[in-house]
C-alpha cells in the first residue's frame, strides 16, 4: 500500500507541475483555458472556477490543459482568447513552460533535500561536528580540513573513514588545516552503531533556502547533461538502449519507499528531469514537436495546415503508445527473469 501511495504522489506531482507550466503561461498571455485535468478517462470530481474546469480523472497516467482554439473544429472561440490568436513566441512559451516546470520541480525537490537532510561538502572538509563526540573533545571544528590521519595524508572522505574505522579506543594523530595553518590534534575514536570506529564528524551540511535552491539548479543542470550524453551514446551505439516504462518506475519507487523519504524525493527529481527532457524531443505528439511546428511557422510566416499537423501528432501518439507497450512488456519480462533482484 505504501508503494501505491508513493507512486500516486510521484506521478501526481510530476504531472501537476508539467501541466501547471502550460496553464500558468496560457493564463498570463490571455488564452482562455477550458479545462485543467490530472489523469485521463472518466471524471472523478471537479470544480469550475473562473470559467475553467479543474478535474481529477480516473486514470493517473497523465494530464492535460485544454485551451481555447487548439481544436481546429472548435466554434465560438472568443476573439483574442484562442491559442492560435497569440503570437508564435507566446505560443512557444506556453508549450515550453510544461517541460521547464519539470526542471524547476527537480531543482525544488533537490533544494528540499539539501535544506532538510543536507548535501556533502567537497574534499576532506568537516561540515559538522557532533556534540559530545571525540572530534569535538579534541578541538575539531566545522570548516576544518582533515589533512592526515595517523601520519597518512587523506584526499577524500572515504580515506578518512578508512583511517578512523579500524582504531576504536586508540589515540590517533590527526592533522587539520584551519585558517591556512596546520594543527596537530589527538583523537580517540569510539565504536559506533554500525560496528566501526567513529570520531563524530560529518561531511553533510544543511543549506539555507537560497543556497539549497542554487545547488538544486546546478545539480539539475548536471544531471540533464549526463542524460543527454547517455542518449547520444545510445543513438550512436556506444551504449546499450536502456529505456524504462511505468513498471520500472513503480519498482524504483518501491525501492525508494524502503530506503526512505529523501531517496523518494531524489527519485522524483530525477524522473522530473527525464520527463521534462523527453517532452522537449521533437517527437510527434510531444511538446518538442509542437515547438518545432511553431518554429517552422515563424520561419515561413504562415502556420502548417492544422489538419496535417494534427494527423502527424495522432500518428506520433499511436507510435508512442506502441513504444510504451513494448517497453512495459520488456520491463515485466526482465522483472520476472531477475526475480527479487529486479532490474539490473
């Protein structure tokens, strides 16, 4: 049951922010929005406010914003309020806003993690010192850099753990750097709950909201670049195709539930980046192809025949459904083949 509600939470937040992007910019440029819905299929419940129907539908596998004038057969569109009444740049902004909101959501989720759980500092710098532990008693302070342990220079946090973990109860020489000066201290590690010696220092630092959001934006950018590089390698055959569908997503969410709430937020951020990036690809039926058609309209000075464009999107949507079916089949097959180990 926990996995079910976690999946609903993750899917809902990804879809809500994506559609909210379309909705907010459409409203901002003066487009009438008929409906803002989460899910597809029969309406479960909803409310009309300001001329817009806000609905929750049965199948939580997507969502949509229905704007005036997007359907070529729609009649009685209020003048100046239709999607196609707006400039090319305004319409591109409406379409682009959905994927961009997914990147924004990823940055916000990461910022929440950095504020509440913290983020690792670089190198061998001590982010925090636990009160009453050997490090505090020896005089180590937050911001100190560990230079050496028992005469051996350390260059990363893993070497610090190794240098301390096997010395419970043994006085250990530790050299730190503070204000560009080397200071020699003696620390006696104690046995920790995990069965190894500790001195009570951490490299995880909780950030203030502004710093957390800046770090979230930076990490979102870095993950996006990594994904693009991997997609490029898949296209050129340098890396195996590794596509996952709803089944794999639910399986990953199940793992996240077992690992903890912060890992679930991290997974949601990663999925949000993927969703935003995927929607920007120029694939028919996705936002990227609509942006491409609008760009073509801007270059030509006239729009593509709406009937032809809708046909291309319809064909693209059918192909996407087929792709999802194939990916889902492969996910289920792999899940059964791997058994409890799941995906590899």
